[in-house]
C-alpha cells in the first residue's frame, strides 16, 4: 500500500484531496502547519486531530512552522499578495518542509487540495510549476482534485495512484467540489475558522505602519513573538524605541501576560479595573517621561470614575524592578500622538 502526506488546511478542498486518495486504497496522513497567522482553529493539536479523524476519518499531524515562516515574512522572494500574504513563498516553504518529512513519516509522495486556476496568485499553472520546482517537489507532488489537467506525476507513473480516478476541477466555482463531496459521502462541510490573518487588510495596514514607522521595527530583527503582539490590542510608542501594547478586555490582557518576555515591563492599575500594559524595548531606554506616558495610557483606558479618566496608582513590574506610583491619565491629543494603527484584525480563510 502506498502512503501519501497531504498538506491539510482544514478546508473542504484538502479534505476532498485526502479522501479521493483514501478511496483508492492509499494510506493518508494529513499534515497541518500552524503559525500565529493561520490555523488558529487548531488550538490543542491532539484534540484537533481527534476531531478531524472522527468527522472525516483522516489522521492529522500538526506541526508548528512559526520560526521558519519568519524568514519568509521578512523577505519573500516572490513578494506579497494584495495584503501581507506571501502566498507563493508560504507554499514553497510548506512543501519543502513536508518533503523533508517524507522519509521520516514513511510516505511515498505529497498531495495538496489545490485546484488549477482557483487562486490568482498561487494556483496559476506557471506558479504551481515554479512552486513545485523551488520546493524540490517536482514529480512528487500530486494534486488529486485537478490531476487530470496536470502533467502525470511519479506516483501516477509508478501506479501508486490511478490517474483515471482523480479529478479535473479548475477555476473558482465550487459546484465541482460540492458534487465530489456528495459522491464521497461528505455532507458536513467545515466552517471557515481561523483564516489567514496575513490576508487581512487591517493587519496589512498595521504592518505598513509599524515596520518603517514609529516603532522602527525594521531596525530590529522581527521575531515571531513581536508578530504575535501585533495581532491584537492597542499599540503605542511611549518613547523612542519603546512599544506599549494594551489589552482591550480580559481576554487580551491574558494573552498579553502570556506573551511577556523576561525583559518586558508590565503595567497594571491598582485601584480599579484597567488594561494590562506590556512595555517592550526595541532598542529604546526606559526614561521617567516614557514611563509616565505609558502609565498615563493605561489610566486613560482604565475604568472611568463618574464618566472620566482619573489619576490613579499604576504598578510597574520589570526584571528586578517594581514600583507603584500615582500618575495622570493621558489626554486624547497626547494619546493620539503616540498611537499606532488600531483596526481589529479578522483574517480570511486561507484559500489553500
Ligand atoms: S493565505 Fe494561505 S498560502 Fe497565503 S500566506 Fe496565508 S496561509 Fe500561506
């Protein structure tokens, strides 16, 4: 029996690709990559794998791709899509990583749920071929949903897969996928969940603003932890080279606390509920003025007293440093001067 490693996005197309192979007797292992930008629906990998297996009969392996993905984000050889999505380089990376796992996982070939012509950037025939080449997957990569429209691959030539029983879907319509799902007995389609935040117009604006902007992130090597911070909260530069993120609710406060690094400072209100402030140095020095501005921002978004932001105690904790002092809330004009882009980031489902 042959074994296929299927790049799995959790969407209908990759489910169909896996099932099309399974009905031919190919043993399938689905590979789901996660980063801070996509696959947020995975959550706990073991639970996720159990749920997919129960629902679709497909075994799934979850792998974290965050650190490798950072290299792609810093300098994508094929550039970005309409927003901050480096789709072609993203696919090359995923395929390369998957190919490197073939021997370890005992798989004979790779498969994806791609459909020729479905996406303008990464699913044109020429882009698909260059992705194959650059990932070192020439001949090894089968696209079961549109295989009959592509050159025969090694698994087809070796008789590991029957080409006649593969698909010939193309274009952006979904009718073919719906018919195929019905023929495979798949009646419940996965709800789009998580999505790829890099396709979000607001996140794109945020990166454009931040990378060359007030936080001067381009001067430091962007780490995955910094990107995680950019995905939520309110952002400010309370001083040169200093970056303050405020949680907008308890959930964001908890996320911020979990992202704290040893060198970060945490700011909290003492007398009334308020945002957690996470202050990070990007090469800047914490001065009394920047600390006052950061504490003033925390108080500005703390619970109001008689409808007004009032002075109050703010506790500041850093490495070997703890202090509690009374500060005044920052007024609107000063806050705006220190403000970054504040849109809510939603993301769209990864097309692949
Ligand atoms: S949309 Fe999909 S292919 Fe594009 S960057 Fe996001 S996860 Fe990668």
